[in-house]
C-alpha cells in the first residue's frame, strides 16, 4: 500500500471531501482510541494515577518533538495550542521586548506579541510574502532585535519560508529564533534547531484538538516560566493521543510525508488552475499542501465555504484578512488536503466550485 492508501485506511472514512487539514486534520483510529482508552483508564484507576501511568507515552511524544525540531536538548511542554505556547514564551521572556517578524505574520500572533508589550518590526519579503534572507541578514546585523519570530508556513498562504537558511543567519547574528510551526510541523522540515519551536496537534500532525507543544532551548527562559505549567489542569487524554499521532507520523516517515504533501500541493494547484472565477495565489510548484484561491468575481469565501459544505459535502476554510492583517488584501478560500487526497476528490472540488460560482454562493 502507498502512504496515501495507508493514511486513508488508518482512519474513519470522510463524510464528503475533506480538504481542510490546515484547520484540522482527520484523526486515525489509533489516535481516537488512545484518547478513549486513557479516559477509560482514568475511570478505572483515577485520573492522577492514570496520568502517572501515561508518563512514558508523553515522554515518547516529547522526544519525537525534539527530533522533529532538531533540538535534542530542548525542554518540551504540552500546551493547549500554538497561541498558548507563544503567549507562555513571550510572557516568560526576560530580555528587551523587541521582536522582528514577517509582514505576513499570523494576526492572532500579532495580538499576543502586542499584549506582551513587544515592539514589532518587519523582516523584508518579496511579492509572495517570502522572506528575503540576505536582506534580512543585513537588517538584523545593523540593528538586532531581542528576538526573531518566523512563522515557517502561514495559515493564510501556502508559501514555505526559507527556515533553514534563516536559522543559520539568526545563529550567526546571535539573535534567538522562535518558530511558529503550527502549519509547518509534519509538513515541512523543522529540524533546524531553532531556540524555540511551537505547534498545534490538530493540523498536519492529525492529533486531537485543544493541545499543542512548545520546545525551548534550556536557558532561553527562566526555569519558572515553564515549571508553572505542571500544576495547571490539562486534558491528559488529548496529550496522550497527540503523542500517538506524532509517533504515527514518525513511523510513516517524515520525509515521505513531506514529499507527498509537496506533490499533493502541486496536484491541487494544477487541478484548480483553470477553475473559472478563481485565481490560485501560490506558485504552482510551491512545496506545501496549502493552496489559496482568490475570487476574481468578488465572491465571498465565507459564503462559498458554507455553500460547499451544505450543498456538496466539501470542507474547506475561509481565510479572512484578519489572519494576516498586514499582508492579505482580500479574503481567500483555502484548500488543504492531506496525503490521501485523490484526483477524484479534486474533481469533486472543481465541480463544486463551478456550481458555487453559478449559484453566486
Ligand atoms: C493555527 C495557527 C496558529 C494557532 O494555533 P492554535 O493551536 O489554534 O492556537 C498559529 N499560527 C499559525 C500559523 C496557525 O496556522
């Protein structure tokens, strides 16, 4: 069986066409069962005893995150998501509160940065929103901020940022690099040894909702910044299930998954290239599985999304400009299939988009 066939066979069948992994992937039977088994174990032995018994699974999850972020020494903590991880990190930071990020930075991240009193400046990008590494190097050298934050792959556009090259620049300049890997983990290579990397469970890793992870170089934050978390109530079943999902990703082969997702993105953009009324935003061969479409006839992606679900059982995302308020000019419809998408699925999507346009959804 191919990776795509194994991935599809490992989970319940979709009720329609699910091309929405950038929002929330479909969990496997094993991941769903892991959460249910943990809840059952809590009922049998008690929630706190069950949590202790689950420690080895959680340790394996943390070790896998160290491997995927290229930081074998990292302190890894589970969070409730990516936003929570960024907030913990910035709240715990003891240095000067200046930070450089992309103009296409994720809107909710900008709010977390502002709420933590950070003064933001922007890194240079090209017309697609991709970081221009040599210009960024010059800017960082001449006036280094206290921290650099890079969203390695955005929510609003499937453009892969030059993470490895930029990590080398940050190391050279001596500025700590924080990576938002919400869309990048399990999708593009994040093993660059950034000073901190955080991500969400439910996206490309296909874990449950409501859980995330933060991996931090020891010494970046004072010890109490993360230690407090141990005493905060948590959904242990979700952490266990996330750990199982990461394990499934490792056993599927991260490189195989990345290659397949790049192929899926190319296939999606080729199939959507000629759909009347829509324009594909990303370069056709961008090595990610996130494709965004802009309506050339002024259709509202939020209404189109609802129409596609209600009338055709096709699940996509409407991306409002608040996702990247300093970069997006118009809202977009996001198509984000996982490794198992078939040409038939994409044909259903194309036909559905055509019908949505005709009905002026
Ligand atoms: C989804 C997303 C987040 C927020 O993740 P949560 O787990 O919902 O907090 C942050 N950054 C990017 C790029 C995202 O796509």
